[in-house]
C-alpha cells in the first residue's frame, strides 16, 4: 500500500486491570521490505531451452546447481539423470494448436497474462524492472501454474486463462504456508489493419491477503476479491517501429474481515506506454522504451467500527465508524530502455532504468540502475 498513512482516532483498549488506554492503530502498521527488481530479475545460473515441432512449442528455464541439489526426475523433459541432479526447474511453457482456430497453453511459474500474449503472438520485450503491469496484481507470484485456451471466431480471438499459486513474501518464514491466490481472465483481441486491440476482464481471489498485503491483528485476517478491466493496443508504425499502450482499472472488496473491520473497498489502476524498433542500428538488433505505473491504490480503505470511549460506571465502550485510509501519497513511475544485439552466437542485452518514488513512497529517492546480460542456448 506504499506510504499510506491512515488517520484513526485513538482506539480504546483495556489492560489486565481493566484500565482504559488509547492506542494509535496506524503505529501498528509495518511497511513491507522494498522490492529489489534488478536483483530479482538477474538470477544467476539460469538456462532456457526451446523446441518446436509442427503445431507444438515447448520452452523450459532451469537453474543449474553444481554444488549438488536434491534429485529431481525430469526424464519427460529430455534431461539426463546427471542433469536432473544439477538443475531445478524455474519456469516452463508449452503451447500447441489443436486446430486452425483453437490453441492451448500450459505454464509453470508463468502468469496467465504471459500465456495470453503467447497465444496471441504478442510477446513482450526483455524489460527487467518495467515489466508488463498487466502481469502483476500488486504482488509477485510464487509456485504459480497456469492454463490458457484461445478460440478464433472469425476475426475475433477469445482467450480464457486461469492461474493459481502463492503470494510471494520474501520477509515471511519459509517454513510457514504462504497465502494462496487465484486469477481467472477473459480476453478479446482483434486486429484492425496494423493495430492489435485487446479488451479483458479478470477476477482475483486472495485467501489471506489484500493485493498481496497482510492485514492481520485488530483489523482482521485479510482476504479479498478483486475485479480488473484491461484495455490495450499495439500499432505497427512500419519500418520496424511499434507503439503500444495498456491500461488497467481495478476494484477490490474486502467483506467480513473480522476484528474491527466491517468491510472495505479499494480502487486501483496501472498503465504503460511502449515504443520499440527492430533493426534499430544494425540487422537483428532491437530497441525498446517503456514508461509505466505499476498497480497503485487510487482510493479506498477499510470501514472500521472502533471503540473511542469507555464509561467506568457502566463498564461499556462507545463505538464510532471510521475509515482506515489505504491510499498512498507516493506514485511510482518507471522508465526503462532495453537494447539487444546478436553477439558471439548468443544475444547481448543492455538495460537502463529509473524508478520515481519506488514502492509508491514519496520520501524515497529515485532508484536508478543498469544491467548487461549475455545469453546463449544450451
């Protein structure tokens, strides 16, 4: 929720001697550790392989562990017994066409949005920080699995995707079960000349979190349902130039949280603008620039019923309805440029980015970084 600063009157609590004290709920909030997208995006030891045969294509990303890791059997993926000892599957994707008008895709640690893009043949560029805001619902996913189906009806494409996984919490005890989530989406796409236009709707359900945030303690145990409406367009300007734009608007409801919270509602949005060029300076290279805002709470909060007074003569508390505001004052804006070029049988990619008010915290200084990557197949 960024630097949201709820203003709630002192809540009355009783100590062990039945004495009344006022407590400031805002002081009980703990801000989540700041994301480190460059570190998270540059994971060493990753290798990706892809193969296609007729209407079917499969790709898999693994992490090699030369120090020895628990044995995992991946004979069905074409890995030898020795390979299975040294690798850990990080993600995988399989896509096949069942007919001229029907295609299906499966993903391991891949989002439903990624499957939708692959099914429409609209792959994203190699951004590290300014990644597609439509793939994130306010949190990072862990151990996700996804399924997508696309059906062509005339010039219209209809894609259904489903994604299930855990909310990634780097500060949490790994021995404890992570909160679960599920996303189901319907996307329509159609080409108008050089333009590809998409419209979609998604439903996100969280068991214990609200857009990835934990709301335990006096305000309740958490859990929420969110609806998102997406609109996007990508236009081919010719001569290798492409222009893209995406916008997401969301509404989150938090019914029956328990504790002091009666219910709650949030309004969110996210957007991005892209400009890309193939063969920018030499054959085979690519240049892309993205300006984006990750998902951010626009307005809303929790509706609380809080005790604000205590009568010692009747031993009863007086209650009042208050709003626990969860809207941040900061607004994160990300700008990233990525340039890729063939080099020594692989691909050399350079990224440069800047994040304004990272994490939607106005007081934080800009986050600026660069990265240089070299990748080859195996």
